[in-house]
């Protein structure tokens, strides 16, 4: 035994590194928009003699998660800027639906921020009544803790500025997110957190990414930009590749007709809605599944808040808990209403 102890003493001890921190957050669930969120009709975009897009037509529905794909320089960032309204159309018409609130996250989003401002001060300027404690908690979710919150934005690294820009976006809930390379400067685990949050998000998302895994797990539609045009492919990235290899793509005009038919409430249009192709049915099922998960998460949070209210701490904290409980109940009500609507579409499509 003594000999064994001596051998163990000679073994070099290896310190187990602490678990790496990663961001933890969910996007606030937004107010629902109209069924048709965005619609392009005959849109063209040119920079001088260089034509990027010509005669583009498509419609984006509420709940769609649209991936923009194409070779570098095809016009992905241009298209998302047109949707965000930061670039003017050269020709055509762009319409947004009822109660649509776009929110644009650019690749160089940090350039729009005041580099001399401290993070906490900058958040307070756009916080709309949030307390300092709430803002510090939000920054803590993005790995900015203790004295980090007083850093100037200009001294942050590229990854830190990207994380901060995402945190800032959470303060103004939107139902139409436009994300241009949101995973840049995020590590693998942070990407997974962002992916899960977007999957549970009940609004509409249009995004550009070079991460194939991210696209495949998030997209419910793929818009391929090539030769100045846009082709619409229902489904995720695997479905897109399959159709490119042998299947027939759905043109933007055909997709627009499908959108219009599904949006109508007449008996005739409901009949059209039943003749949904398998990929469209899968998309509806995915949306219903995401909403069901979101409802379960909200129900669990509501139960926790109700339990906390049983223990009185202070009037201020009780009021905060009551306000949050009311907000979560309203979110649950909207989520269940949307889930019921989509579930009915799924049932009709299966008939």
C-alpha cells in the first residue's frame, strides 16, 4: 500500500478547467403580425450600371424562417437591406403586412453604435423603462459581468461587439427579424443557443448565413439568389439541395400564389389549402411543433411565477412578479391561438 501511495504521489495532477461560459437567452415573443409579412412585386435593384436584382417577386408569410443563399456577390445582403428599408428600390414595389415591425441586424452592426458610450449607459438610452438590475442581468447573459458593463463599446473585440449588438436588439422586440450573418464571432455553443432561441421564436425570420448546419436546422424556406433572380424552395437546406439535384424548384410566382391561397378564409381557398404539397405540410408541422414547445415553456414559467408569488418578499418585487406573470399569460394566449390556427391547417392539409 505504501508503494502504491508513493506511485500516486508521483503522478502529475491535472486541473480540470471550469466549464466555459456561454450566452443564455431567448428572443422576446412579439406581437403577431398579419399573415403576409412582406411582398415584393417586380422589384429591381441596381448600383449604376450594375444590376443586382431584376423583376423579383415573392411573399413571406408569418412564421417563415427564410434562408437567403447564393454565391458571394449574388445579392444576399442587398436583398436583406431592401427588406430592412436601408436600401431604396430601383424599381418595383415592396409592401409589408399588418402590424409588421422589422428589426435589422447587419454584419457590421457595431458600426452603428457610439464607440465612446459605455455598454450600460447605451442600453439605458434605449431601454424603455428597464431597471439597471434588468439591464445588468441581460448583459450578464451575454458574458458581460461585474465591471465589464462599464466598458466603452469602442474597446470591445469583434466577438464582444457582436454579442453586445444581439443583446441590444433584445430590448426592442420585433416580429420580423432580418439577420445578416448573426453567428459571426460566436463560438459553437453560442451558435447552438442562438439557433434554439430562433427555433422557438414565434415571429418571422429572414437570415443570411454561411453555416450549413445553422441553415438546415433553422430554415423553413430557402430563397436562392442567382443571376439577378430569386427562386423559392420550401423546406430546409437538405430539401433545397435535393430539389437542386433532381426535384423541380417552386418559382417565386408559384410560391406567391400558394401564400395568397393559404391566407384566404373562403371555402374555395380552404379547399386549395388542403392540396398542400408534402414539403409545405412539413413546414406547417414544424411551425406547430415550435409553437407547442414555446407554449410548454411559457406554461412552466407561469407556474414558477405563481409559486414565487406565494412567498412575500416586498411590495416592489411582488408587483414586478405580477407584471411579468400578466405578460407571460398574454404571450401564452397568443401562442396557443396561433398554434390552434396552424394545427387546423395541418389537419385540413392531411385530408
